[in-house]
C-alpha cells in the first residue's frame, strides 16, 4: 500500500460497495445525502428569522376581529432556513445537473442573464397599477416582445396576458367562441386528435364545448379523411398540436386548415412544440387562427418545479378583435397606454387575469430572443431537430421507434422492444434515474403503447448526447437480454425508492398535523 | 451563439450518422414553399448588448423602491429577505420540472407539502393546493368548484370584491353553466354592502364571493354572512388579496369560509408589474376531490421511508381530460417556493409582528390624511389600506403627484371606471413606508388639491 506523508492511506483497503453496508447511520444522514425533517418538526412558532419590531403599544382598528387563536406556522432562523432549503434542493434533479429529455416539455438551458434582467428594479419593482407615465419602458418591452412573437409566427396580433399554456388555450378558445357568437352561429363541438395534451379537451370543456376525438393514421399524423368526415356546421374549431406530440410535423396541415375554414370553423394550434420550427416556418403561413406559446418551453424561462409559465396567444385577422384585455395601445403621440376596460360594444371576450400577465417572464423571454437574434433562434430550432434525429438514429435499432422519421424536436418510442422481458416503460424510466438522467416523458402520447417521448433540446453537446445514448442502449440491451434486476426495483441510487402513489391517493395526507391533533 | 453547444464539426458528424447531407432534409415534412421564410429580426447579441438594451428600457420606469410609494389594490410592496431570492435561484429548484418523477423531486415535493400546510394554517382551513396562477384566477376556479359541490349555479360576487377579480370571474365563467350576479360597489358604506350580500342569498345560490379586507380596505365580520350562506346550502368563498393581513385578522376559516382564495404575492414575491404571482386555494377536507390544481401528499417508499408525491391526480386534465376539475397544468411553482421560504423565515411570530407594523403605519397614514381638511377617510376599520375621498378627480391628482415623484395610490376609477366614484383614491402603506414618505405624500397632496 502506498502511504502519503501524513500516514493516511491513499487507496481504500476494502471494496465494500455502498449497497453492501448493512448499518444505518445514527443521524439518519447518509454522507452527502442529508435527511431533512419538515419545518414543523424542526421548530415551533416562537422562532423567527427576521428582525421586525414587536409593537407593544397598539390598538388595532379592525372592528374587534383580532386573530387570537394560534396560527401554527413554524419559523426558522436565517441559518436554519438556508440549510433547510439547501438540503431539500439536493434531492431534486434539474436541467443544470444533466440531460432532461422530457418530451413535449422542452427542458432547455435557462440562461442566467434572463434572471438578472428580470430583477432590474425598473422591471421587477414596478406595480401593475402605477400611473402609465411611470411604466413606459414596461409597455415598450411588451410591444417589443409582441413584435418578435408576431414576426416569428407571421400572425397579425398577440395577447400576452395568459399565465401559462393552458391559460393560453382558454384564451384562444374563448376568442373562437366569441367570434362564432358574434356572427350568431353558436357551435357545439371541438375536434381534438387522440394524441392531444390533456389540457386541450379540458379547455374545450371549460368553454362549453363537447370534445370529439379524431384518430391518428398509422404514420402518426391526424387522419385528414376522418377529420373531414367529422367537420360540419356544429364544429367550432379543431385543436391540433404542430409539431404534434409524436414529434412529427403534420404534413397535411394546410389541407387541414382549408377544410376547417371551409366548414366555417377555426384552426387552433397548440404551440407547445414551437421550438422545433421557430425561424423555420410560420404558423400564419399554414392557416392557423390562434396559437399559444409556452414561454417556459420555447423561450427558456425556467420551469421552476412547475411554474410560473406564460402563455401568449397569437391571433389571425379573423380573431384578433376578440382578444382579451388589457393590452398595450399604440395611440398617436409618444406615450403608450393600456386598454384596460371594454369600450361600448367592445368585441373583446374579457379579462383573463387581474393584471397584465407574466411581466417577469416577458423580460426573460425577450432576453433569450435578443441573445439569439433571428439567426440564432433558427439555429436553435435546427440543433434541436438535429439532436432529436441523432438520438432517434442512434437508438432505433435497440428500441422500438413508433413512427418513420425524420422526427422534429422529439422522438417517440413505444414498449414493443420490452415485450416478454417483464420490464415496463415505468421500470425503464426509473432505471434511467440510476443512470443519472431525468426520465423521458412516459405513457404520453396515448396513441402508442407504453410511450417514451425523448426530447433533447438544442442545449446538449454531442458529448452529452453520446453519453446519454450509451446509457439508453445499455439499458435497452440489458432489458432485452433478460437481465432485469436493475429494473425491478429501480431507482436504487435516488434519494427515495419507488413511492407508493396508491397509498397517497387512498389515504390523502395533504398537510402536516401536530401529532396530538392527528 | 453562446447557448448552443454543438460545433459545425459535431453537426456534420450527426448528420452523417442520421444519413442526411443538409439540415433541411430533416424538415422535409414542412411544405417546401413555407420553409425558411424571410424573417426580419435583429441578429444575435452579446450579453453586454442585451443588458444595455434592456437596462435602457427599464430606466424608463419608476421603480417602487425609488419613491414614496402607496400603491396597493391587489399587489403590495413588501420587504423580501435576501435569503428568498438566493434559494429560488438554486438550479435544483429553478430548473426542475413539475415533480412527476417523485424519486428525484423530493425537494420540490417537500416544499409543496410545507407550503400547503402553511396556506392551510394561515387561512384557517383544512387543506390547500400547490398554487394557482394568481388570486383572480383562483377566485374563478373557486366559483366553478362551488357549482360542482352544490350542484347550483348562481354565484354572488360582493361589491367589495376587487373589480379585476370580478371581471376575471365573469370572463372565465361566461361559457360555463355558472350564473354570476354582481353587486354594486359601495366603498363608502361597508355595512350597506354587507347587507346587500346577505339579502341576495337564497336557495338558488351556489356561492358568495366576498373579499376581506374589501377593495376599499374595510375589515368585515363574515360570521353572520356565513350563517346565512350555510342555511341556504351554499358555499362562502373568501378572497384575500393581502395575505399579510392574516397575521392580525381572524382567519376566514374561523369566520366560516368554505373556500379561501388569495393572492400570495405579498409574501416572498416582488411586484413584477403584475406577474408572476401565485394564487392560494384552500378548502375543507370534505371537498378535496372537487379541488382544482395540483396536490402533494405524503406517502412512503419501498423501504418504508417517508416521501411525497403528487396525488389525487384523477381530478386533473392529464388523466381526466375533458372531465377534469380544471384545465390548469403549469401553476406558480417557483413563486410558491418564494412564499414558503419567506413564510418560514417569518414564522407565526414574525408574521404577527409584520402585520402589526403594517397596521400601525397605516394608522399613521390615516391620521395624516385626516389632517387634510378637504380629504375624507372612508374607513373605520382597515388593515394596511384606506380609501379616501378627494375634492378632485383622483386620476388627475395621482398623475400630478407622479410628476412630483410620489406614487400616491390607485384611483378607484382605474379599477372600475363605470362606478361613478372618480373622487376616490385607494392608498396602501406597508412596512416599507416611512414617516418621511407620509410627510412627502401629505405635502404633495396639499399642493395638488388645495
């Protein structure tokens, strides 16, 4: 054994793997994997991490409605607060840590410049109801963002205020319903492909429509013949995602648009996958009447563990006058203003949110767009598509590609290659966790069995892609060779083993309760 | 381009592996006449250039922190401890997705569970969800939930509800089965406003939506209303636009609320010109299967170790599609993290103190306003917001004061131009307001109206 000059061994003498150790630590921690209780188990209500004066001489003027009973919120000192959340953060996987190939979610790099820009006090510290003379730069930014979104889509109008993709869908479908009602033509049905995001039918139902599903063809595209058969004077709109959730461009998109318009209906496009075509094709050229963006997908604003998002909607000429309030008005003269309340006989369908929408996300998205420029956005779309096809070409001999390529920004596989192995899509996804990756989207879209939807985005280097391919091939070959141990209980190396979701739903515990109250 | 890791050599090698010689072969499904359109947008910019451009735009705005500031009416300028922004910028939180893979998302899931607990505690309710977009959309969701629970359609919106919230409820429910009845705003007479609500409730009522404190700042005793609402088998929905008030005022739960919705921006989140904010949504245990939005629940893993998962998802759009309780998917994750970190720093002790400081400075503001002869203060009760009647059009006064470097509040007519209340001004005072700020406001107001 070689020894260093402090007499400490430089190599381990024992090759015990972590999993072969059969003792627990006294602390509950496992090295860098630190166990962390709930804040309510760490401290009571007598601790606080802020210095605020306790006003003693005080007579509240609240009509005798003082809160006398205990609230129950535990407080932590500042050091303990930082430690609590730092420990929790280390139980999470994020884009910053590795490949995050979550199909249809577009987990691309989140530039930190965007964060810095959104925090400039002139953007982050302005109130939505300040006098308009004091927020001219904010209105100008909203106009500039609108210009980029309209230019990239070739559409003549945009509503910025929707708060997320599903809110954008609501915005688009409400405009469609308002347009039908304005011409005295109430319609009842919205057509959605089987492969649609769940938000599409849910949104249609919220606008009072019945949802009719249209099937996919064997090549993964909308069955245009079936669509045409379903189109009649009761159909208000079709909602189609393009590129679709199978990662394919709808080749007959213009025929679809023509048929939809001929039936007096509108074409709503779910723009969740716009990243594949930004700078390459404009929905306005393809007959789209309304399309939402997900700024948190296409334009790199962070997903933040589930939001906030931002879902601006572009409109065609036929729909633009029905757009929601408020919006920036370009009036004569130099000062910009907001159209906040409906005028007499205003065709706008109304207001979707208390204020102007997700300004913080507008700044981040514009920062991303300005950084890329028109040239860089196009390059990003091309790189995303190139990377997806590279994965597809590198994996299709060991996994089951669902459809003929080329694909757009994501590649769809199904579980045929796992047939008779005893390994499911879920097992395969959990084994990816042990490989150090976030799993791909699983069991969606619903058009293939055991779907695995892989989206690398433009943010991965070839080195990262090759490493990822190595893992995926290794897993696929191991599963099909009948060696299933690494799948059976996966993940083994994550902060938790598989969690019992049935128990959680059967006996819902949705909050902490003090033991004596339980 | 600094965000794109692939080199031209990489691209070439990848094309070769795929078996194409040009990138556009991969776009062959796009109609060729529509591929690669002329797009007139500027070319890419360096970090420095982007910073310069955006900083120039930002400099055209007046930041709240740079002037005496009294603007509220649904969004509030509070102090956010430095720790909050540090935590939410950790990449493990910032760049995570919705926690659909719980084994590698326990950080997100545990804070959601803690957040749900804090919101339930604050509102005095049994359970809360993982957040909505903002207070206004949460209110609309609550109205639709009340219809599902009661199987009745008639929702009554009080006159004291934020006019923008009323507009959002009306817009969101215009194509559903809900019928929305909107009562007139009576900011000068909260007792009459309350009587009108109580009188409007009958057996056809699905819910009553009431804001506390009201848009005009009055603090309401909701207990008699709750009694009436429950006697008619309807639900009482209480909207709270200033959550810091819950550190001083009896909780909606204690006053009989069935659903509490709120705007959580005040805790942990900046003004951001209106978003992103976070909607709070809390209710009683018996209604959980009718709730909108995500819920995090406690469970165990295969080793029996405690862990958290998203649960009761059969209510949600990705499972239930057109039969879902809401179409919401992405919510306000990172804003709820900011909320829960700030709330953890405060604890009950800090929140109660913060609420008292807010109320105290607003008492000082009231005294200062009362010292101006031509101004009438409309509030006997209030938390950190007052409505005053000016001898002039409030909009003009606010504009004039902005020119003098004082952001004086929200003219009622900006929120509700048709109410005929053009002389009313809503003023908010948080812990950020100093005595000097109040002096500056008084001086500027005297100049503008006298």
